[in-house]
């Protein structure tokens, strides 16, 4: 099974649109400035307060706190709740006239959409990220995971190639590339078997057995 992935590397990206790259994950100050009184913070805080009742929600959360909690919800399968919070935060940023794109929030939106089986929407988010931030390997990897769900193996392989171009040591993409290559091999053996090539059906079965391990 292809692995969707989220890592702190997203926060190291050089962002376009006037938003500077933070020094390290969780150290930028996007959420640290006090929100406007009517900027919608309390509504978001009320939702997040249920996740961490001991937190002081009168103080704006840091980017790492926001993303950690949303990511945790996604990991728990609470996709719609996570998406609702992401959309609330997007609306708040728009109301405040925030400059640039919150790339981590955008990536989490793709994950939440994928979890809701809104695969075309997830693909649109990841594809948009690969256009804006081609140097990030994670969106390419998750785009490949969405393509495989739709049986688009060649497109998945190409997306993983881009992920590995962005980061040749990206272990998740390397593992996923191996699985996609096996899937493509099985597809070729199946086609060969349909044409009557001796031994092709047995090779297809063996390849399938490896994929199922």
C-alpha cells in the first residue's frame, strides 16, 4: 500500500507570494500575532479546545500546535472534523488579509480530502502544490498515492520520480516507487498472459503475492 506522508520538511520550503521560509518546523510566527478581535480566532479556538481541554485557547496557537492537532485528527480518522478546522483557519486568514499560502495547512487539507474519499479534490490540492512548490517531495508522493487509487500507474510512477528528484534520499517515496514498479510488472505479465505467453500468468501471480506481503 502506498504511503501518504507528512513531515517537517514542508516547513523548510521557500514559499512564493511574499512568504519567507521559516528557519525550522514550528519556529515561524504565522499564528503568534494576536488576531483581530473579530478575526474568528475564538471560533477556531472553541473547536480546538475539545482536542486539548487544558490548553489556554485565549492565546493564538503556534503553527506546530495547529498542524500537530489537525494531523492527529487525520491519523485518528476524523477527516471531516479536520477539514472543518482547516476551512475555518483559511477563512480567518482571508479575513485578516494574510499574505502568502500556509503550505502545511494546504497539505493537511489534501490528506483530509483523501481520507474522505474525495480523491479528485485531493489530487487537485496536491497537484496545485507540485506546481507552486515543486521542490517539496511530499506532495508528489501523496499525489502518486492518489493516482494509484485510480489505477493510473504510469502517472503515479512519474509523480514518485519527481519526489525523488526533489529529495533522492526520501525513503517513503523510494518504497512507494518499488511498489508501483511491482504493480506495473504485474500489469505487464497479465497482458502477456492474455496474449498466451508461457509462464506469464505464473509470474503475475508471484508478483501479486509479493505485493500482498
